C-alpha cells in the first residue's frame, strides 16, 4: 500500500520539472543533531544545482524545489512539526488546546525564540503571517480552502494565539500548522501578499538554522549558521548553493571538488562519476514528496483542448523509452495517471501503450492530413504544431524532449522545443502563457492534491492546465464529504478512469528513488533509502577553518 507522505518542506504545492535534491525536513534535522551532540562543529558544505533562474526566498512565492530547500533553512519550522507518519508535535508553539469541539484553538508560543536579527517571536508575527497567507490568491488552492475556514485570529497576549474556525475540525490542519512564520517588523513595510506583489530588496529574516549571508552573487547563495536558533546552533558554519548552466557542468564541478553534493539521475552518470572520482559516495534516497512527470497541455489552446488530440499524442509517444533513458534503472515506474500504481485504491490495468498507428488513425478521423506533402499534418490550413517548453540545462529534460519530438514527428506532428529557465517555466505555467510544457508535479493521491491540480475551482492557482471536467469535479468534491475513507475506493477508481481517458496531460513516469553523489567527509545525511536530512544536521569530519 502506498503511504501518503508528509513533509514540512512542502508548505504548498510547488512545481518544478526536475525536482531539486529534496525539501529537507526540520524534524530530521532535530533528530540528527540530538544523535550527534559530540560531532565536530564548523566547516562549509557546497551543494551543486543546475541553474534555475532568479530565485525568491519567501514562503508565499516559492515555486521551485531549490527555493523551498533554501527557504526551509532560512524560515525554519511552523507552529508545529509533523513527522513522516503525519503525527504533529511541538514546533515554535506547544500542541494547541482544542475548545468548543474543535471550533476554537489556542496556541502557546515557546519562550526565547528569536528572528535572525534578534527580534523575539510574538503572537503578532503569527497573526500577521496567517493574515497574509489567507489574503493571497497566488497561494496554493488547498491552503486557500483551509484559510477560508478561519473566522478570527487574535492575540490573547504576546505569547498566545487564538484561532476561531467557521466550522469545527477534529484536529487542527497539519498543513496550516507547519507554515513558516514571517517577521512582521520586516515585511509589514514592504510586502503586500494580498495584491500578489512582493519585494526582495532586503535580506530575508527568519527563525531557521541559517541566515542569508549573500545572494545571488555569481550564481551562488551563501547561508551562515544562525547563532540564535532556538534548537541550538547547527553543526556547519556555512551552507553554500552553487549553480551551473547544465547537468554536465554540474557533474564536472563535483569531479573537480568544487561542490560536495549533487543529485545524479542516470546509470551512465553514476558509473562516470565513480570512475572519475573514486572517493565519491553514492546513496539512494527517497524523494520527500511523491511526484509525477508529465507533458502539461494548456487547455485554453483550441488544439490541445481537444481530448482526441491529447489521446493521440499519448499513443504516439514511447513513454517506456523515456523512462529507460532519463532515470536510473528501477528508480521509477511508468505513469498512466497521477495515482501511483502502489496506491491502495488503485484501479485495474488501464493506460495507453505506444501505438503510433492508432495515433495516425485517430488524427485522420479528426480530419488531419498531409495536404501539402511536407511530412506534417494540417487541417483547414492550420498545421498540427505546438511549442514544448522544457527546463534549460537539464540532461533528463533534454532527452525526454528529444524522444517526444522524434515520436510525434513520425506521425506528422511538428513539435518546437523551447528551452527556458526553471523559474520562467513555472511562471509561464502559472499565467497560462504556454502551449505544452515538460513538468514534474508534486502530488499525493489525496482529495487535497486532486482538488489543487485537477478541479476547475483551482484554475489560476494549482490547476495550471486550465482543465475543466464536471465529472472529475464531482468525484473530487465527493471525496471531501466521505467520513469513512474505506468508502473512497470506488471514487478514486472512477476518478482515475476519467483522467486516463481524458488525458488532461501526458503522464510520463513516477520517480520512486533518486541518487546523490557526495564528498565522503560529509556525515549524518541520513540512512540509505530514506529522505535526506536537513543540512542543519550534517557535519564534516575534516575541514579547513
């Protein structure tokens, strides 16, 4: 059975094509530090990444995995922390007191918690933060639903926050309680989240284990240990993020020892790295968030809004070949829908095999033919053509696009690849300025995530496809009203059937395992086969002062 995972780093549904290393969780960092009190302190760790474009370190506006990683180190935990099994525990506050059968909740903040600049955390910061989150329409649709249930926020004193719900809840929503708290004294002057505008003219101030020393200078972000961190100073003096234009440049930097840790995607790369740097450690890791890779279609486009066209595109694409070429063997599985094959309510064997003849016939029945003999289909003077955005510099993205382009050209569809930065890719998806885009979507098989990505009410928020289906909407809404989740099985199965049949996007694969290559001096990264711990828990066995 697929276990639904919880990650404190996943404050919102955030979208990026090749997922960054992972979103590191604060609970892991705390456990790691507790287990390693006698370890050497100091040193610098440099984490290598492929260039992502202009970065934003603010929880409201993070749209890339690397932004979440860095923001988690800057802003730290929320009022509560949640472990991998979904059990909440104390964070910046103690576990809340429930009153009025779950309509009235009281949080008591811990004493002595300070922001990076020495200002104390107060109830006013919590109220400011939650008010901004609630007002922002650019925020995640799932949280938008939860925030609408908040009727009143108030401070009983400097350390006590009262939250009154419109309707009672059995437990305070974990996903709201883990949101990072923002500094009112810094952001009230320059941030207007309800208007969708933000200013990054000042250095971010948070409550996390690291503070910003410098960014972005020559594609480098430098974080320095926060001496005021309420959980005790982190082991490392600095954590540096260094960005490179391509996957090949990143791997070369690791071989030349410019960086200490990188993510590795393919079998060939693993072998090459071991040959070129014999001391390198390779470790399998589990992604903190479940995700599926897909070709997103803009349903506002007259061509790609047609389900028959979308089905033909899937028949025409050799997705098994893509899976084999872009991932380490056995690290992922083919995706026929957004629901992983191991999910307990998974339906029967349904999906689209590679059948280019079927694709050609479907297109012919829709009136597409090569009327001018140029090798590509057209209809009523319009060519069967679309642009495909993909993240620049990502080797796996480039390989995926190459296979898609060759396959679709073979059946007469012209694909125009357009490389962009990861940041521009997400921005264009968010505003609907694209035709098709190669993308990885964070997704768990829950009513929340189904609502965020595929429900029509989320168009303009998490539903970047612009996808509408009354049947899909009804099934997702029905899931929210089920008191017994065991009765949800038939609903999930019908939802999956609808999404497979409709192909709102071309589902490619799930990534179940990733690999990191790292300097052997790094310790306490976590056990193999588990998610990486936060850099706040890492240490070096040897370093230059």
